[in-house]
């Protein structure tokens, strides 16, 4: 048994649905500041297909506890589609993922509902720096599936910004072992405002590293490597090109492979 709820800031339940394998819920009121969509599950770690908002779509995530998605207000809204969480009718659901969905060769880094606070669902992105701690430059933007990269700032041009820090590092935790063989990197390409990284290092949980050479491109750039079994990957040692712009940034990182079971 698990449930999905919409809770107020004070913890009061506005809407709730419960089920054993799948739950569908219509929340029929406008959201208020402090509201959150909650997936309550207390069993062994399990993969779910979870949709907290119908404008954002569903995510295949590994759940290890109670998952809370805060409805964004104020500055935080700039990192989301203006259609997300808007209006007075919201279609929310959660169901157990099928074996075919879990075992497919896919982008293991994709999670449109990731956030700083949400540490019970995976994949999960963290970084040692985010430009001015603004939502439009947060680590989560690099795994939300949105690849528009010809500008910078509010959605759909949100990115991971490094605040000019040469020691910047992005980490993707998968919450479980995966077997991976390639990464695809989408640089932010708001040229000439942006710089770009000509070289990056991928460091994996098994202790291995891979160096990738990148070009000044808006399209995805593939870094392929021998298969390895890992639980996380870091993107670090970011070497920017010799141009006047001090602003390299990352629009999206995709990590391809399969779940190890």
C-alpha cells in the first residue's frame, strides 16, 4: 500500500489517494505557497513511475522513502515551465514500474522532479557550486530532460551554472548499481555570451575515470567508454576554452546504461 497526497505548508492534507499498485489523483484547487505533492511509500527500495504535475510528465524514479515535491513559488518558479503546477485542476499519479521499464537501456540520469530537498528518489543531482544559488542555475536543471540551450536564464533555458568556479563538480547519484557505457553532454550554447569546456573528467564510484574532449557545439556530444558498474558519476576537472567569456555552463547530461539486478 502507498499513497499520494497534496499537503499544505502546515501538513494538513488537501487531497489524498491510496492504492496497492497504482494510484491516480485529481487535485481540484489552485496551489498555495508551501503546498507539496507527496508520494508516501515505506517498503523496500522500488522503482515507480511518478507524475507530480501533468505539465511536467512522468518520471521513472527509484524510491527509498517519502518523496516530496514542493510546488515552486517566487524565484523558484523561474526554473519551471509556466504551465507547471498552474491552474485549478492537477492530474497526479504513481504506479509501480514494470520490469520492461526498469530493465530497458535508457538515460539513467533523467529525473524531472529532482530538487535540493528531495533525497529519497533517484537519480539525484548535487553540485559544490550553483551560480548565485538561483533556481535557473541549479544542478537539477542538468537532469530534467530539457535541452534548449541557445540562451540562458529562466525555463526552458535553465542550466547548471558554476559561478566561474574552476573547481566546480556535478554529481549524479543513481541510488542503485547501474551498468553504463556512455554519457551525452549538452553544453549551454548561448554564444558569444557563453564559453565552453574543451575537456572534462568523468569520475565513477568504482574509482575509474574517463576524460572527454568537447567542442563548441549546441548538439549533444557523446563520451563512450567500456562498460562499468557504478552507483554514481561526477563531472569535474572542467577545462574551459581560451575565449574572453568566463561563463561555461551545462544544459544537460545523460548517462546511458541498464539497472543491475
